[in-house]
C-alpha cells in the first residue's frame, strides 16, 4: 500500500478550521443547554398537568361515590308508618293539697 494515498490531506487554513470547530462546539453546547431547558420546562408542565388531572379524578370519584351512596340509602329505606304518640297523663304537682 502506498502511504501517501491513505493519509488525509492537511488543511492549510488552520485558523479557519479552528474557528469552524469552535463555532461548531459552541453551537453544540448551546444546543444541549437549550434542549435541557426545554425538557425541564416540559417536565414541569407534565407534573402540573398530572397534579390537576389527579385532583379532577379524585373529585369525580368522590362525587360518584356520594351519588351511589345516596341512591342506595334512598332505595333501602322502607316505608314504615309514623310512630304513634303515646298519650301521657298529667303528673300532679307536689304543691297541690292531697285529698284525704
């Protein structure tokens, strides 16, 4: 094999190459930071939506449970007649004279 053909030709414009490499590296780093910030924002939004959804689900389940409990309460009530009042005789007061 000819070693001349396997070697990559070197760039004679090292200053331009370094600038391009620096710009690429800086852009990559800024892109990573931006992506991280976007993902953090999305995570916070997801957590808030999850909390709101959980609260709404809890309220809905509680309302359904109260509704079912109320319906069962009224279904199981029997139509019992009203209790009759027992008439009581008046009790004599102690300061009235007794008949001998």
